[in-house]
């Protein structure tokens, strides 16, 4: 029997620049250093987040921060990638999947992160997905992440030849937005550096799903959003 190393150290965080990924970055910085941050620009209209991602990676002293640009916007049918489509201004409440759903987005992001983690010998991939106070996206469900974890073991040389596990960490999956605000406060997340708005203008629109959910989280946590005060 071989004595292959089963656990890798370090982590890669899929860092969009929003409040969820910022909280994951803070967690990874506390628990799984060295931390690499990975920001994927896939053609979304709210590329404004990249500025926030850079600021957050610097604040938490990420070992590396890589911005990957993929010209996929024209291939993915979503109001987040097609400016001719209107953004919804009312949360679905889980009753239907809104037009902001980007087909296979988390599969694309996790696949890139998996290749990065294997190449850089990192043991954990952090993703700020949330299945509670969110818009009902099918690739934000617990069963999806369990399935991708199995894929990560089957589809990598690290898993097949060396028995090394690359873990998919979704620590916010079952947390409400208010819970995320409270957790971020404890971890020292600089909310004023984060960006959530789907519209991606000079200031948050206050009407899209992301803005509404962010406001709901801060309101329920009894907090004033520092991000609004900073703009």
C-alpha cells in the first residue's frame, strides 16, 4: 500500500468582489493559508466588481491574485451577460429561477479553480455560494457541490494517482444574508470595499436582486451598510 499524502495545504478563493466572496476570503485567510485569489470575468455587465476584488485581495494579503478574462458573455443567455435584457427588480423568493441565472457559471468557475488548485498544490477551493437568502440558482444547491466534489476526486491526477483530496468549501451555503453580515463583521471584512450591484454603474442601483438582498442582510443584522456610506 502506498503512503500518498492525502491532504494539501493552502487555498484558492473564487473572489468576485462581492460580500459573500469577501467573507470566504477572510475565512480562507484565517484557516487555509497561503491564499490565492482568482477572479473570473466571464462577460458580466457588472465588471465593476474587479476593482473591489483587487482591493480585497490586497487587504487580506493574498499570496497571488489572478484575474482571468473569458469572452463568454455572448454564449451564455442571461440578463447578467446581455445588456439588451432588463435586470429583474424583485427577488424570486425561490419560486422561479430569475433571468440573472448564468448557465453553468459555477461549473465553469469551479473547473478553472480546480485546475488552478491542482497546478499550485492547493487543498481547498472556496466559493461564496448561498442556498438560503438567494435567487434559487440550481448550481448553488448543496447536492450540486457534493457532486462537484466527487468529480474533483475522479477528474484530477492528484486524486487518481496520489489520493490527494481537493476540497470544495462553501461555508456560507446555509447562512442567511444577515448571518453572513454578522460573520463578516467578526472576521473584519471591510464591507466598504465590496460591490454587489448587478447593474455595475457608478453607484449601486438599489433595485436589482443583489442590492435588495444585500440591504435585507444588513437590515436584519441591525447594521448600516458601510458600502453605502463609502460611495
